[in-house]
C-alpha cells in the first residue's frame, strides 16, 4: 500500500511575510521622507529666510506663500481630481474681503465707519451686512466657511449635472468675472475699484512695525506647512485614491457604486477653503484687497504657477507658485516694459519641455541615473517581462 503524504495546509489568500515586509518598510520610508521634508521646509521658512532676507523681501515672500496656499488647493482639485479651476480668485477674494472688513472695523473703533465710507459720503450708517464682521468670532470662521459654502452651492449644481472639462473651467472663470463686476459696482460698501486699503492693525498689532510684520510672516509660513500636511494626508488616504480614479475614469467609478459628483465636490470645497484662508492672510501681509487681485487674470496666474511646478505632486504647486510670483517681481524690476512676455515664455517653455512641471526634474534625473531594471520598477509586471525579453534578444 502506498503511503499518502498529507498535503500541506493551503495558504491561498494569506500574504507571505515577504509580501508584507517590503510594503511596511516602504510606507515607513515614505513617512520618514515626508517628516524630513517638512523639517527641512520648516528650517528654510523659520530660520534661513528671516536671517537671509531683508524686511522688504521677507514681506514679499509672505505674499508668495499666500499664493502657494491657493496652489495647494488647486493641486488637489486639478492635479488629483482633474477639475481645471479657473475661478479660485473668487474664494481668495471672499476670504480676503472678510478679513479686511473686520480689520477696517477694528481700525475705525467701536461704532465707527471705515474711512472710505466716510470719504465717499454715500452712507450715513454702517450697512447691516457689515456689522457681524466687527466680531472676530464671526469674521475669522467666515474667511474659510464662506468660500466653502459658495463652492458647495456652485459645485452641487455643476457636478450633479455632470458639467466638466472646458465647460467647468469656463463657468468658474465667468464666476470670477461676475464677482469683480459686483465689487466694482458697490463702491460705497466695498471700496469699488480701489478695494479695502490702508489696513493698519492686525488684532491689536501695528502692521507698520517690522516686528509685527515678521510675526505675520511666521503665521503664514506655519499655516502653509499645516495645509501641506493636510493635503498629504488627503492625497494618501482612501479618498485620495478614489479622487484619482474619478479623474481617470468617472464612468467606471459610477458603475462601481460611487458617486463621482460627491467625490469631486469634496475636493472643490477643500480647495475653496484653502483659497479663502490664503486670502485672509494675504490682507495683513500686503495691507490691501481689491478686485484687481481676485479677477480672471489672478485666477489664471494661480493655475499657471501650479502647471509650472507640477500639478500631480504635493510640493510642485507650492514651488511653482513661489517661482512664478518671484519671477514676476524680478522680471518687472529689471524689464518693466517686457516682463509679461518673459513670464509667458517661461510658462510655454515649461509646459512644452516639462509637462510634469519643475517637480518632474528630480524624477527624470533619478530615472536617468538608474539602470534599466531600476527605472522599470513602477511598471506593471507584464510590461517588465516584455522589456526584459526584448533586451535579452538584442
């Protein structure tokens, strides 16, 4: 009689230790790299920049970092969600005007009216809708919640009707134009073309004092790092994967039982909240908010910065926004008559030769230095096998 050897217990479906360890190690390395990156960014923003830059240049950097906050939100909505948002100036303006209204009322004192209302002489008393902004407990949440509420209302109407692509971009751009027209037409209550200017204080601190200006810079830098951490958590979450899936194949996601409209709406609302917060911090950094800073042209410049930096990455939008804003300042100082053409040339060159933006330079350099097998690690297994067989037959 032949002895029957018992079959080993089945391990189908149970992952081997070798399958688990590399993933956990790669996840640990990813978190370690992220922590090191944040530490390096914090050192640059909080130690190197204040020591290396003059007060004027540091104030300019604070302005650039506010633009970078808007870029972080665009990177989520456009880079991960595929929604080309050409109207982020609307949400930037809502947050900026909410903060400026509170600061103007604080400068005017209890029961006072802002100086521009007295100058124009169109009003005898403070408008009713201005009065809640006298309280910081109302004004500060409004800088974020008001843009998010507007984005939720608009997004609910647009995404439910499956408006996307160029139609969504045009609609968002038209919203920016409409807001500018509204602000200019209400000169007695919004300052008209001039906007809200000559903001002197920030919650009891004199903004003419260089020490207080540095305090505002540190607040802006800290908020930017916090938004980057929030964006990274969102991108690497399950929702972030679902957002990318909606971008790549919306109909397939719908057939799998998810609602693409809700997925895109969350990203759009989050981007609006980031833009509103950036506008609120822009006001004490610059001392002004006007329709010229929130219209169609600024909205397009926000998107240009994201495209130059690399919309599909986390740091790309920030680096691109700062680089474009810095180039605008530097070129306008050296070439006052032709700097706009040079800025456009920079955008065309990057889009033509670096579709992935400036952030793709590091990846390209790594692939060039790596060998063939190392450069194909991210490919699917069948593609790697075909490439290996092709090289073997050479």
